[in-house]
C-alpha cells in the first residue's frame, strides 16, 4: 500500500478540537486569541498549522498540550500522551546529551538501567548514538534539536506537537532534519501537529496544511497535500502549492490590515 493510500484510509481522530475559543483577560482588556476553531487530526497524520504572526498557532498547541485551558468549546485527545517540542532545544546545559534524554524517563520512575537503555535507543533513532556523553554546548544547533526530539520521544507520546522546531536553523540543516523527522514520524507511527511560518516547509512535510486567520485565529482553509513522498522543498510540485497557499495567506494578511 502506498503512503497516499495509507493516508486516505485513516479514520481514527486522535485530536478533536470543536468550536474552541481562547480569551486572555476579561472585561475591556479581554483579548480573543482563538475564535471557534474546529479541527480533527487523525491517527498517523502530519498536520501543519500556518498563519501570520499572532494568529494563535502556538496558543493552539499549548491548549492541546494541556499547558493552558480553553475558554469555551471542546478539546479531546482521548487520554493519549502528548509531547511538545519548541523552537529552542531548551536542553539542560549541566546534563550530558544522554542525561537530557533520560530526564523524562526519570520523571516517569523508570529504573536507571532501563532508562539508560531506552535513551541510547532513542539517540540511535535520531542518529546521535556517538554523542551520548557530550554537553549541549558541544553540539551544533541541528544536533541540539535532534536531542530535543529524542527527549520528546522519551515521553512515549502518541501525539507530537512541534512549535517551529527548525525556525532558527540554516536552510541545509533544516532540509536534513525534514528528512529525519519524516523518517521518525513513519517509523514511530506518530501523529504530528506542526507549527511553522514557512509555507514551503508546511507543504514539504504535511498531509494537510491548516491556514489560520489573523487574530483572532480561525480556520479559514484546509489544504490537502497529495504529492507523493519523499518530497523536496524546492520541487516544482511543492513550490507550486506553496505559491497557492502563500497567495491565500497574503490575502488574509491584507484583509486584516484593512
């Protein structure tokens, strides 16, 4: 069965967001960040969230992660484990690479021998098995993000939330990590909700690209990405659909400015 065929038969929603709104503050100082957002993410799907700065993409991830509460609506992950990965690797500088990966396992109460074994396996997954004893400052930016990804995977999450994880990296490193993330997503059977400002990145990675309006954030377009994998970020197919989505995004930004 092809990847496209696999995508078409997914039926189980693992993240259900129905008419979710999020307001900060109250009274005259209230700020409506998200307005009646509805979105279903199916098992094994890779969904990218796209929109102008301040549209509520990161806020939505925080709500799904349980770091903040919704103001109204329904948000359900069915009790599944959710892990959140940020743009900054946020590694503990006093811990080694393997110590950073072991940390979630330690918090779960996993014994020393078992967590060491699991952490080494995860470093193999992200292709950093030879760097277990290094400190974060000895690694490149891309390598630190690989460690952060291994640490997220150590949480045994079913859903991986990624908030612009490659935004601060150079184009070549980002392209390599796109390939690595796609490989891990498939091998680990993950469901991914990925926030980005980069339209080509969204088309390169996603099964779908969800476009949010300028504040307050609303879902204004759901673009299915049907190009076969593996994709290249500079391929004509990716560039063409990225251009279509960019035109829609520009129209939304112009509407908001007026």
